[in-house]
């Protein structure tokens, strides 16, 4: 099907910490020139759909400004919103019902878009190791998910998990149950060496707040800290478990992505590392592919729920 010449495609990667967007033209059946990029705030719909869509619009507006477009041009855009939290059916349906300003929109999870981007639309799997963790595979037109059920019940081996486990052991050291190490002393000092300050902080802390402590663990592991090394070893076991399940499902190409991927990779088993490939793209690239496919398959259809005016 031919796409009207004025139609543009927008890829949105709405993560738990920030939202990234890219606006492109369509050239034949392919993506054309990049017209603009944008960044917004957090866009995890599980933690607030209004805030998420506000971040999406913020990033979209930046794209349009860079492209020299006006707000009325939103009606030209076919968008793919790849949002954190959209892997849960109720949150995905809520996003589809939420008013959007685009010509049409498709909604997927940021994990699915990351997998499509990592393998340029071919079959393959990913393990995301960032604030959270999840395994995902695209195989023969079907999707498979492993883990990633949300903090604190899931996301083992993630940045949030590392931060929480490090604070747990800090409190153990304060109790006298385990010896102090440089890592534990460093973390304790961040809270003025007051265990009650840790408790007050964690009461309202989000996963991304715990994840800010993960680089401290990685840094101390590089210096040989006993607790930090053990935490990275345990984290890698959780990532290996996700990878093993994806491989058992038939994945033969596995990309490791996310902010902690490079720190975790050396700890993985040889079996996992044998199947690792460098990602060809990211979630924005995957979202753009899906937006392009939607524009090419049915450019007139509104795939979202009611558009805002």
C-alpha cells in the first residue's frame, strides 16, 4: 500500500528513567532521513500513565521543533510508543485507550522494541540488564518473555537488585552479622552512618533510586571488594538463568543490552557468551521499524484509542 508523501514516522522508547524519540521520513518501503530527536522524562506506564504520556509528548515536541514542524503536523505522524510497563496487559490496554495526538499509534513494550532493534527485525533474543532485568525473544512471529515481572518481586540481577542487596548487607554489617568492607562503609557513609536514614530512604525509593547504587558496587568490585565481587557473581547467575531459558526456547542469537550489560558480561558462563552478538540497534530503532510497518500496512487506520484534539 502506498503511503501519503506527507506521512512521517515516530519511534518512542519510553523507559523507566527517560523517554527517547526519533522522527523520520519514509522513503519507499524504508526509513528515510532523520528529522529530529528528543528526550523526555520517565515513561513507565506502570508508575503513572499521565506522567508517561507527558514525557512522550515532551520528547515528541523536541523532535518536531528540530524538524521545523508545528503542532498541527502531529496529524502527519504514525507513531510507535514502546513503553516500560506495557508488557502487562492491563497497562497496555490503558495506554491504548489514552488520548494521543498522532495520525495513528501502535503500542508495544520497550522490551519488544529493544529486541526488534537489536536484531534489525530478524529472529533473536535479548536480555536487558538495567534498572530492571528481563529476557525477550522474537521467534517465527511469536514473542516469548522471561522474568521482568517488576520490582520487588522480580528483576533479579538488575541495578535495582544490586543496590538493594548492597544496602541489605550494609545493615547486616551495622548489626555485626557480617564484616565491614570498603563498599559497605562507603554506602553507610552516604546515609550519615545512620541505619534509620537507610530505612527512611527506602520507604519511598523507586527502582531507579536503588539502581543509582549499582555503579558503586561495580566500582568497588573492580577494586577487589569481597562483597561487591560476590554481588556481581550472584547477579550474573540470575542473568545466565534468563539466557538459558531463551536458548532453550530456540534463540540462537542473544544480545545483552542495558546500562549494566558491559559490567555483567565478563561474569557470564561460556555457554551464554557463545551466543552473544552485538546489538544492531536499540529500542528507538525497533519502534521506528514498527511505526514504518504500521504506516505501510494501513496508513489510514487509527491504531490507538481516541486521539486528543
